C-alpha cells in the first residue's frame, strides 16, 4: 500500500467573493468572504 501524505493533496485557497482576496482557512472556512468583508457586512 502507498500512503498518501496530507501535503500531497492540492489545497485550493478560497477567494473572497467580495474583494477577491485569498481567504485564510480558519474556523470559518465554510464562508466565501474574508474576515474583512464579513466584518464589513456585519457592521452594516
Ligand atoms: Zn473580502
């Protein structure tokens, strides 16, 4: 058997649908907006 290392998988970075910035995978990885835009939306 050939074990597949975790780093072998292609990790596609999420891109904010609002500003186009790359979203750093954090606890809110299911969102399509970066923290900046999320806070902005939350603010308004
Ligand atoms: Zn954004």
